[in-house]
């Protein structure tokens, strides 16, 4: 009903009035009398999207019979821009380009009912709502801090994406924890780990404990020999950080950063070829003093049901001086 006004230069408000006066809109309200407010809101959104459906530019893949949008160096077919994507499918159908028109339109043409939003809110001094994946890993000191804000209990809920595809200790043909005698040895192992994973089309994100250790590594020949790489540091501009973060979860890409980006940074993956290759691989080059930090870093991969793996590359001297772990104990650990 809305699409018929495409290319006629009509304003959204005029289109909205025409649609509301139509027999099909009346039939919709008759069938769902309690949801008139919702349909009015969504039809209004359709009218506003009609004249802008080609922004951003889309690409139709005839083999996949799907419309996608450019995300960094790949095309994402899961991205939807309001009703613009639906109109893009109708536009391709009008041109006769859709390989399987019925299948494509059945998938694309639907009312996009908003089901809710995530938010963080403080209603009063004694009530704070929030979401975290590491509450169960908080230590006594962290819980004392939480108690100071009136938070004394929590509820654990399973992921809406089902069982996790995250792999650490149970990986095939992979040493999950490698302990190196010297810093040079550790840098060599990290470089080999990155090369091995990127050569098969995966992405790797390496976390160092501090910015200083990150700078030491990026100054070495091991770093310079890597083909596709980026550094994510605290002193970068917001735009540069955003670029590197979006780029990190793409195939054959290596990203090097410090522990501060292990908490909350969303290295979200829209690269289907990367998923087929095994997803994002995380390398942690230090031992976290807090369990919650380790869980957060692990959580930078295998997000929202995707595949992902994790390993640790550690230096024996650091384990000995900081944690008192002797060489025999470290190298005999599973």
C-alpha cells in the first residue's frame, strides 16, 4: 500500500493520510482492534522511509537472494534499516531482479514490532537496575563495593542465544595455555598464534596487560611481519577507536590492544565467512588478578551464539614474581 507512492514526490504525512483512508488499513484495524496505535506508528515509519530506501546503499546478492549492506570490508546480510530494507526488496522485485521473489518478499515484508529496549536506570538510592555477565565472578572486595550502592542480590539468567560456542580448554589441536621462558619467546608465540589463525581466515584480538607492554610488542619485528593488523590504544581519537573496533572482527584481521578494552568493548562480528572459519580468536598475554576481568576478555568472542576460541600466552618470570608460581608447576598445568 505504501510502496505504490514511490517516486511520486509525496510527503510522508500525505502518504500516511492516504494509507489510513484505504480499505486495507481498515481491514487491518478490524482484525486487530486493540493494536491501532502500534500500526499507526509503524505505518508512519514506513512513510518516512519510503523516499530514503536507497540510503545507505544496498547490494543484492542473487546467489543468496538477499540484500546486504557494506560493513567495513564485507557485506552484512543480517543488517536491516527500518523499512528501507523492505522497500529495497520491493524495488528489486519491480525490476525483476529477485531470483526467488516469493521467498525474498515473504522474508522481508513484515511489520517490525518493537518488543523492548535495554536500559540502565537509577530509580532511587536503594534500587539500581543493570545487566552484567560477570556478577557471579565478583570477589569479596568487589561485592563490598556493590553493597555500598545498595546492591545485595542478583538473578542469573541463561543466554537468549542458547548454549555458548566459546572454547578454551577443550579445543582440538590447540594448546590453551602456553608458558614461555622469556619475553622474546612470548612475543614469538603470539606472532605464530596470530599467523596460524589469520591464514585460515579467522580474526585474532591480542590483549596485553598494560599499554606499555602493548607498545613493546608493536615495536618488535614480530609485529611488523604480520600482514593485516591494527592497534587499539587509549590515546587514539574516538573515531579511530571506533574504526579499529568495527574492523577487528573481520577475516584475516589481527588487532592488538590492552586490558582496558577487554571490558565492555563490542567486537561484534557480521562476517559470515569469519564464522565459517571458526570465529574470533582471543589471545590473553597476562594473568588477570580478578576473575571478572578474565571473563570479560573471554567474552569479546563467541558473542550472541557465534563461534569463538580463547587461549593464554604467559611469561614464566611474570608468573613467578607476581603470583609465586614455580616453573615446574606452571609447565605441568593442564
